[in-house]
C-alpha cells in the first residue's frame, strides 16, 4: 500500500457561528440553572457534541410531553414550528431559543410575506427539522420541493403572490438549479433579497470545490444526520474525487487511502475541531504525513446570546457580541 504523504485541510471547516452559539446556550443554561436542561431535538446534528452535552446534564427530547413542568427548555439550532413554540409556552417552561439567527431570518420573512397574502415554495429536504420548523410557521400555503421534478408538480392556489425560501444547509448548486426551475415555471416569483443558504454552508462548499481537484480522496467529518456535512461529501464526489464521511476517526478504513498520496480533509458546520485532529492523527499513523491548511475565507461572525444567559460581568464571562454590519454573513 502506498501511504498518504500529505493532508490538505479545507479552510474554512467545522463550527459556524450558529452552532457555536447553540452549544454555548446549552452550556450556559447548565452553568446558570444546573442540570438537567431539556433540549428539543439534537442541539446540532453531531453525535460527539450531543454526547458531550448529555454528560454535562442535558436531556434531549423530541416530545414536549417528556419535559417536566417548570423545567428549562432549549430549542435546537434548526428552529421549531409555531405549534411547538406555543405548546412550550402553554406548558410553562423557561425557554431559551438556540435557533440559528440565519434560520430565524427565514421565519421572519415567511411571517411577513404571509401577512401580505403570499404563498411559498420551500426548497429543502422532507423531514429535516429545519424544514419542519420553517414550514410550521404557517398553517397552510407553503409547498415543499426537494428537486426539479417536484417543481413541475407543485400546485399553489394562486401565483400572483408567490415567494421562494430555502433550507439554509442545502447544496448551493442544487438549490440554484431548483430555483431556476421555480423561476421558469413561475416567472414572477419573489426571491429572498439575499439567498437563504447560509454563509457557512456556502463557504464550506466553496472550499471543497478548491480542495477536491488537488487531492486523491476527500474525508468529511460529520454525522449522518448533518445536512451540510452530507452535501460536502456529495459535492466532492460530484467533482470526481473519492469522498467519504465519518462521524469519528474510528470509522476511517485503511483501504480508502490505497494509492492516495494526498488526502483532503474538511468538516461540516456542526463537527468540532477535536474530531478533525483525531482524524489527522489516524491518517498520520498510516505513514509519514505533512499537514497543510489551504488558504480560505476567515470567518469572524459572532451571534449574540439570548437575554438571561449573559453571565454576571463580575465573573469575567460577560460577552457582548453583535452582528458585524458587513462581511459574508451580514444579512
């Protein structure tokens, strides 16, 4: 077997601002209110992160009926439907919303345009919690399309006022293709002022486009449930490079590296850097390897924490964060 000589690290990779914020919300709630803290759905789609928070006292649930009265509840980064929000309030929980602000932006747009009489076409994956949360902002008038074929089948009640919204973690290229089909069928459709696909998804996909042609195999660190991680693996494969996704270093298989002189490595937006480092160590163990990070966009975006989770300034942990006015993720 020819051992790999070099690992090329994609930049950027791994955690985005929305994931950082969601994890911090759970950790701060645990710090401030003590265990247990209940979280509806996996806070982010990563096995390591979820297990780490479980060990610290977070309890992950799908049904609000499983949360005792008066408990502290955190909504996951993917967002929730209006029905879930209303039920949580009715049950009297102390609620912290870890929905990514870029998902919230889509929810706000849907609510605003619905008041103006718009119907919606949503581009996304059926059953994904973000899609359920966004579609659940309305009782009716939002139609899911997963591919170009769905666009031909969709039947809005009227087409005078029709808007398109997108799951934030889709393949940029797939979403563009489906959006083009929507525009072709409904030429007057209203599109978002800025695309709904988030800056981090876009940046990680752009990095894979640069990385793939330079390497013999691409490894994506991410959990099977992670939409944006799956898209990274698919993109590398579509560009003609062998590509595999692993939840941890244990899942690496030596035969993947046969004849691969150069290995490309990236991570989805919900995968922590510790997992990337463990994968590097495993690949290094296969032979003499140098590690190089490719040039890429530096992400500096931070999202503010919800009120009530800022720790006292006396502890030195008070964080005052605000959205930058410009930059790739300014929305």
